[in-house]
């Protein structure tokens, strides 16, 4: 039953109302007729699809005939009146089945009718439309709200509300109502309009959502596919952007814009070969080849430093396509310059100088940078002087490059002092001019400070540093700590600290240098970046990425799909910025950075501030040193500092690194043994030394140390194994022969050994070999005597002890005289010669 308002609610009729009533009546009649047609068509379809049952008798059917024929001359009269009959026209064609098929297709194509409004709501909808057209938005909104309350599934009032809020400037509400209307009507144009609106508002994910809906509605809408691919590209979802572009490229293989976009995406993804393949295919096709494609492909070749290939490609393109535009000629000149064919390139650079500066200022800049990179500083300076005339390029960046050119010309001079000084003065003026314009620019400030320090104007350099740091911080630099230093340029801070140290202001210099070297100086390790990049490539090969949302901390939640499960990970959104960040040691160079670190550490050690020195060394060791000698020196310094701080753990870690890298160095192994002696845990370190031996089986110090540890553990057989390996590598070393002799003699002291006499003979064979290699020195003579003494062969030990006592020594040196005398006195005393023992003690010991 249709709802009707009360009589009090019915407004007074006006001429406008009458017109609306007429319009609505016509619309209702149209809707009613359409519904009747739809109902009849649906009924026809149902009847035609059902199996035929008993049919009612047809009035044209005769009892005997299958189809009743017109009687008498009726057929002839009908034929004369209407012409040929249906059978004459169609013959035996099954017209009924064809009509049924066409009717089904028509029914599929017929749009579905949404929810229908009552007569009253249709009238109210017409009123709302007229109010919107009359721009009476405040009156239209309540009417539309009433319609939405009564018929919430009708899209039209939402659409008009969206238009009203759009006119009022409320974009958020407008988009909300448009989104509701789009979901209800699934209108293609409305989805496209919403996507364009969201893209203008920089809401790219919502724009992608709307374009997805539009593409689902009409999969062959190529413009939507292109817009979505561009949005994916802007959202850094390159795999999805690439899929969309490839789909378009299949449908439009001759479109150069699609080829350019695919090549750009491939280049960003680190796949230049695929990018080149796409562009080369476009260049080979004459229908798509143009200078723009040639320019992009040439720049792609140049990005890979393929100078000769680029030269051949550009020149072949010129032969096929005619005169080259200026940007391609400059690309050719740049390639010729890098290929050490600058004479050929000068012709093209001269063409650039004759071109209007307003249109080709960027080509002037790229040409100048190429000349600077290839040490053609005079030509680069002339190009920069021309560029400086453009008002948009009269900037500190250009002035700084001009100053660097003057400095390079001065350093390459032929020895004329006046000319050198003139060029340096010009450079200093340009640097000072740039610094006045950009006082917080660390690069310019460093150039000015270097020139002042070179001229021994350290006070002026100090002022430049203070001005630059204050400009960076935005306030005077009063308090210095790691948080403050992290906001500043570490180069300026460290240079200012060195100036304080040069003036003798040690505390001021260290106060600034230590926070710089422990906080702001270091970026990520290169090795770590390479490993991280390798893992990322592996994941790209195995998974597809589906970005979902961005977290508050700046990270992006990514779902990696590996069919059929999903695995959630965190992707660092700032990874690219971290990799591009230059740390202090990269800015000032490895050599200068090493000098600064050593100087600061030495001062801290001298002042007894060992903890700070250890922190500086620990942070400096985290960077990937290319010069291994510098790294080893820093490690040794860290071992020394940590040992003096009683931080044996840090000292042990550092000395282990040194032993692994310098497995054949005897001093480093001695240092290692010194540290583990302090820890008093010898057995624990045998495993580490055994691992070193696996990698360095010919390391004699490691072999001897492992043998010593085995001897201390009473494992003389294992000790002999390592000593013999060392003896094989160096048989003429006296110390190795001594170790073998001691190990054999100690092994012979075991009474359970069945070959004791053979072990003694082997020991004395190595002992006398040692005695001979040591050239009968005092130490070797004493060791022979001590070996006889240990075995109880006193009559053989006494002559060797006496040789030690009778040896000539430099004045003031005792050597092993007291030890030999004492042992000899014990032999005499045990033999009953007490008086002789007392005489030896009085003569050589007391």
C-alpha cells in the first residue's frame, strides 16, 4: 500500500508543482510500461525454456493436418496483399530458436533496474533536483535526507548530496557520498571521477581502489589501466605497475609512452637489461621510433657507462632519422668526453653555447659536470660562466663549482706563483660569496676552512666553523653532547676540534671531537649493505609483495605471498636513505679520518681517559676499512687500551681478530698469550687456536702455542704432533728443536711408557741439534746440563754447568751464572761434597 501524507502536510499546489506532477506522471507511465515489457519478456523466456507439454488446440489446426492452411483462395489473396510469405523468405530456417537466442542476449544486456521510488518520493526527488539546479543547497539537503531515510538503497540522492557538498567546498563529505552512490550504481564514469578526485587530493591508494572497481566493471578500459599503473609507480609498487604496463603493451604494442614507462620501471627495479630490451624493440619499429625514445635509451646506456655503445647508437640513429636534436647531440658529446675523445666533443659543446640559455640551461650544467669529472676544468669554467648569467642559475651551487674549477686550475698550473695565487684568490671569493648566501652549507664551509688553514689563517677558519655550526643549529652552540652533534655536520665539528687542539686547547678540542667520533661519524657497514641487498634480491625472486598499510613508525607492512600461505614481515621504509647516507670517514677520506682518530685516542690515553678512548676505537672499527694495515693498527691500539683498562674481554676479542687475520705473526700471538695469561683460563682458548690452525695449517706460532697448551695438560703425544708439524716447516729453528727435546724427555718420565729409552734418545738428539743451531750459547749449554740433571745423569751435567760458569760475559751482566751455580751446588751437596757446594755458592751467588 502506498504511503500518503496527511492533508495538513500536503503543500499548496503551484505551477512548478503542476509541471513536476506532469513530469512525474510521464516518468511513472514510462516505468510502468517498461516493467510490463520486462515481465512479458521474462514470461516468454520461461515458457520457451521449459519442456513442451500438452498444447491447447490451435484454431488454425485441423484434426487431420499438422498445420491448418488457409481455406479456398484466402492464401492467394493474402499473398497478393502482403507479397511473399514467411516460408518463402526463410525457407526451412528455425526462426523460433534464433529469436529465443536473440531474446536471451537482449535480456543479458538490459540494465538491471534498482530499487523503485514511490510516487511521492519521486516527486520529492524532482523537487530536490530543482533545488540543486537553483543552487538552493540548504533547502535541498533535508529533502534528500528524507528520501534516504525512506529509500536508503537508491543511489540518486547520495549522488546529488555529493554534488552539493562539492559545490560547498567540503571535499571529504562529497567523496563519501560519491563513494556510496558508486557502490550502489556501479557506474563506470562515477568510479573514474572518484579516482581522479582522490588523485588530485594525493590519496593514491583510494584512487587505485576506485580504478580497480572501474576495471572490474569494464576490463577493456585502457585509460583506467594506464592510470592505475602510474599510481602504482608513484606508490613504489613497481611489480604491480609493471604488470599493468605489460597488459597495455600487449593491446597497444605501438605506443611509445607505454614502452618508456616499462623501461623506467625496469631501471628502478635494477633490471637495466630488460629496460634496454623493451626500448630497443621500440626503436627498431619505425612506427614507434622517435627521438624521445632514442634519448631515453641513450641515457640508459650512459647510466651503465657504455660510452662506445651509446656513441654508435646515437650516430646510427642520426643516419636513419636525420638531424639530431640538441639534447641528443650533447649526450653524444658527453659520451665522447668520457671516452677520451674530447676533441670530437667540442664541436657539439660549441653548438650548445650558441643555443638559447633559457631553454637549455640544464644541458649547460650537465656538460660542465662532465668536463669537471674528466679534468677539463678550463672548459668547464667557461661553461659555468655562461650558466651564471641565467637568473635561475645564479646560485651558490654554481659558484662553488666555479671555485673548485679555479682550485683545480691552480693545482695544475705550470709553477707560476702569481697565476696560482690569482686563481686561488678567485676561488676563495666565490666560496665566500656562496657561504654568505648559504651559511649552513657544510660543503662550502669546508672549502673555505681548507683555504684558510692552507694560508695559516686558523683564527678565520675557526670563525667560519662557529658561524656554520650556529646556522645549522639555529642558535649559539653552547652545550655540546651527542644529541646536539647529531644535528650538525661532523666534518665541521671535527675540523673545529682539531683547530682547538692546534691552539693547545685540549679540553675544548676533546669535548667536541669525542661526541663526533662516537656518534655522528659512522654510517652502516658496506658489507652489511651488500648482504642486505643480496637477501632482498632473493626475496624478490621467491615472493610477490602486496603492500597493505603504513605504520606510525614509518615502516610498511608487507605480505609476501608464497602459495598457498601468507607470511607477514616488516620492510624498512627508510632503507634507501640509510644506504645513500655518507658518514664522516667517507666525507673526509680514510687517511685523514685515521689520522684524526689516532690523534684523539693518543690524547685520551695520555690523560688517562681510557674508557672514552676505548669507545672511540670501538666505533671506528665498525667501518669497512679498505686499507687493512690501518685496521690492524687500530685493533692493536684497542688491545692496548682495553688491556690497560683491565677490560680483558674487549682485548681478547680484538686480539682474536688480529690473530685470525695475521696467523703467521709471532708478536701478535705473543700478545694473545699475554692476554689469556691474565684471564687464567688456558684450556678454553685451545678450541679457538685449533680453528685457526684449520684455516692456517702452516702457521708456526699457532702450532707452537697449541703444542705448549698440550704440554701443560700433560698431553705430550699431542704436543709432539704439533711440534713435529712446525719442525717440518722450519727444521733449522733452534726453539722448535728445543720444544721437541723437552717434550720427548718429559714423555720419557712416564714409567708406563714401554719405549722410555728410545724417547730419551730422541729427546737428546733434538737437544744437541738445538745446542748446535744455537752455536753453543750460554742458554743452550745450560739447557743441556739441566736435561742431564733431570734424568739423574749428574756426571754428564757437571761439565756443562761448569761451562756456563766459565763463559765470558759483558761487564755488569750475570746471565745464567747464578742458576747454574745453584744447580751445581745441589749436585755436590747430594753427592756429599758439602764444602765444595759452599764454595760454589760463595763464589757465584753470595
